[in-house]
């Protein structure tokens, strides 16, 4: 099974961490990635920029209708906003995609991630990975 | 209520809970039904006792109420004639007990054997024992085993239905089956202890370790002739005696050989020594006794400065011949490094490199990293220590490994 | 610049199997376009957020709860990566995405695209 580990953290608290401590935290993350790779569980990882640099596209107004089987918002317009989808105390700031046997194993991996010390990690089972080869 | 009185009341309630549950579930094999009936009985006590006063024999009172609930529920769910026979039997048993309330038999050991039955998923044996004997909630157990409360609840419910469906008997196995079946019970209790030990820093962890020791004492008292039960209790007490010394005042990890022995709990160590002596004189040597003997040797070395590494290696040899466990081989290697040097120790764990389970087994990489560093293989040591860091859930261990890795690169 | 496109949607909006079929067709076409684009990366589609768990460790204790981190009505349903010269170009990709018709797309720039942690 494939799982997405969504790493949440308080960005402002993160920005206030002194550089040498941050370097130590990143060493921990690097070691974690090495361990995932060695165990054959690593698929991919990304670190995201701050949410203040995000943009969000949202249909404004209108209603969602099923038109000939397709879901379409009728009467609304697509608006681009500054900032993230949702404001929260902790923000989605990075991810790991891992391959492991089951949810219990995924929880075990999440608990090993240094980021679990400074914020929650949401684990989501992946249904499907789309790629050029499949399309 | 004073703290002492409250603790006494809690202890009594705990004693009663497991005893009553084991007794209620023994005939029907319906653990979940017995839990419901007992919960209702405790709830009735909460309203009745303050008004009418605490009965002379609280356990008999609780049992009578619970039995009534149980028979009512049984009657609702059963229409068969055999069900009626069952009810009559239960009623008679209850009447007998009402006459001699102090005679409620202790069937907790039988209940533990049912929970650790070969047909029960090994990962659920420990949670089942914690719930049925101690009355811990699915939320508390789940927190210790990294399973969400709801999921743990569902798994426990399924395991209990399995006991009922398979008609797993609540009995103490025959002498010839006893050692193997007892190992499963002891393993389940030790698993609870190990969970608690691993996150001893946290509140839940410390409590779980104490609960496991309580269970260990219970089994040792219910099976006074079993050397292994004593061995396991001794093993837990040796570890527990060192719990405070494992962390510096700033929370840093302190390995065994650097611990301040003044922080060790000498009372627990003496209790462990007594148990181990009694176990060794009582009969065949089992796995727990060997592991306890190794802990005893570590204690002696630290307290007297005696170099007894050869004895420790020897004990690991016997343990490895008995179990063939890769974990034993790994621990043996750490001791072997002291007697024959790091190269021989590395050589001894070479077969583990082929073992897939080692890929995410943190202690393997930590030991391997240490041995590689001692043989001067810097690059490989760096990699192994990095992997050990990446597999740690405890930041104190991660920091300690990073410091070792730093020394390696500097030296 | 590398961007991550996060699709938030209310899974109860996805509707009946016929609707899903049409939706998959629209996604198929979009993924085809994505696959041909330089630097775009295949995305992942998530199972229902109710299948997820959230883990947090504090002071050596790990706490696991069922379900997603936030209790919002719309939850992450999938994501993909694109390479774009700026936000305007990234927004164009988001507009093409079928999810823009029934959900919300959050665009987040990626840190150090060539380097991991």
C-alpha cells in the first residue's frame, strides 16, 4: 500500500528556530529519509514554501450540478486568492510518500519522523498514482 | 479520602475487577458480555452503596448483580433448551457462592491463558490481558500500542468474539502443554512492559510498565511453582530499577555503562535477585531466566567493577541456541565486542545482513554503527548511524546517535 | 519554479458511479496533458479522509487519532506537481484541472526542487 504522510507545523514557530537548531532538525529529516530508502519504503518527498506564498483557486458563487455525468459549477466564477486554502494554527509544510504493508506500518514510520515532534502528521492511504505510462 | 485510602480502594477495585470478570466469563466464554454485566454492577454499586452502605462482602454483591444482568441478557438472546440448562447451572453456582462469598475462585490465570491462546492474534494478546485483567480502556491501551482508540476497541471486540466462537476454554493447560502456553502469556505481559519502557519519559508509558509488573507479580503468585514466571518478573524488575538513570537531568539518553548507579533502585534489584535465585533452584532454565541472569551480570559488573563479559557472552550463547533469535544474536555481538573485539563481533552478525526484518530494526543499525566505528570503517559506520537515527522515535536517542556520529567524523 | 497543486474537495460531491466515470474521463485527459508537460509529476489520489490517521509525538509519547488533521468539510483529495515559470502559469494549469469545477485548488511553491531535506 502507498501512503501520503502530510507534515504539519506552525510556520511562525519554525521561522523563529535558530539556524544551527534548524540544521540539526534537517539532519534528523535526512537520516529519516535514508532509513526509508534503506527499508525500500521511500517513494518521494517535498518541502513546501510558506503558506503566505500560496494561492488558491476557488469557484465563487454558483452551484455544483451534475451535467451529463460531469460535475460543473454553474453560475459561479473561478477566483484566485492569495494565501492557503485554509488558515490553521499549524500548516501543511512537507510530505513523504511511502510504500509499506499496511496502516499500522505507516503509523510506525510516521512516529519515527522527526517532524512528528513539532507538529501532527496526517497519514492518508493513496488510491491511485497517475502517470504518463498509465494514461 | 486520603491518598493512601484512595490507593487502597483502587487496589481493591482492581483486584476485584479481574477476579470477577474471569469468574463471570469462565462458563459462558463470553468476555464482552461479562464486561458489560460487570460494568453495570459497578454502576449500580455507585448508586446503591452510598445510600445503603457498603455491603459486608462487596465482591459477592457485585457478582450477584452482574450474574443477574448476565442471565437476563442470556435469556433475551437465547431461546434454546440448552440455554435454559445453562441458566439453571449459572443460578445454582451463584446460590452456592452467596452462601460462601469468600470462595469466589480466582480464574484470572485461566483467563490470561485464553487471551494468549495460539488462535488469538499475537499482537492482541497483550492488549486483551490489559483490558480483561486490569480493566484498562481501549483508549489507554491504544495510546500505548500506537493504535487509535476506536481501532483498538474494534480489534479487542473481534478478539473477544473469537474466544467465544472458537469456544476457547478458560483453563490452565496440562503440565506438558504448560511451558509453551505460559511463554505466550509471559510474552504478552513483557510486550506491555517493553511498550511502557520504550516511552518511559511519557506519563502513559511509565504507567504501563507498572501495570505489566503488577501482572507479572500476579502470574508469579498464581503459579508459584513456575521458574519462568519468576524469571520474567525478575527481568522486568532489573530494567525498572534503572529507569531513572536512563536520562540525564537535561533529558539526554544515558547508556547502561555510563549510568549513575546511585540512581538505581536497589530495592527492586534485590527483589529481582531473590526471584532469580528462587527460579534457578526450582527447575529448568527458560528464556526469561537467562535474560534476567544477563541483567544480573550487568548489575554486578557496574556495582563491583568485575569484568564479567565472558559470562554474559556465554549466557547469550545458551539463549541463542534456545531461541535462534536475531535480536539475541545482536545483543550477543555487543557483549562479544568486549571480549573478542569489534571485528569478531561484526563477523558474528554478518548473517543478519541477509535478514529483511533488520532493514527497519533500529537496534541493528545502532549496534552495527558502533562496531563499524570501532573497527575504523568510518564511511560504513556513518551510514549505519544515520540509519539508526532515522529509525529512532525518541529524540533523546536520535541526539545521542548524532553525537556519536559527530565524534566519529572528528576522531 | 516547481509548484504543488493540492486539490481540496468534499467527497460527498463526487456523486454516483456514472458521474464518477465522467469525472475520471475528464481527469484522464488532464493527466495526459500533464504527462506531456515538461517537469510535471504524476499525482496521487487519496482514499477518503475517514481512512486516514493523524500521528503526533510529544515528550516521548505518541498519540494516534482516526481521521484527518483538520475537520474542514473539504479535504485533500489528491495532488500533483507542475513546473511553471511563475504563479500566473501555475494558475493556468489549475484552471485546466477538472477539480477546479467542483473543489478548490491550492497552489504551493516547492522549496529547493532539486534537494530533499
